[in-house]
C-alpha cells in the first residue's frame, strides 16, 4: 500500500466500502468489473445498479459487469 498516494488509497477504499458520492471513480478506465457477493455483498449490490454498466452474468457467488458503449 505504500506505493500508492493518499488520494489513490482514498479512492480505492471509497470503492470497496461504497463510501461517498464518488465511490465509483476507480472504475474509470475499466470495461469489465467482477464482484464477489460472498466477500462483499454491499459492493456487489451497489455495482449491480451502477449507471452506465450492464450485468452480463450473475449468480449466487457474484456478478460480472460490462461498461455500456458510450458510458
């Protein structure tokens, strides 16, 4: 963790804990996100309703999202 700046770590923890109004900013530059429901059900639920993303696979264990074209 010492390799990352304080703002980078803040963005990461905001994402993992779904904190603040800009928690999804770490998704910039990614086209696919995979989330585990077992490890983090709150994050998986939040990702499942994220605008600009489409759930392409979902089961009890987790979900896979793909960024929609133009998003």
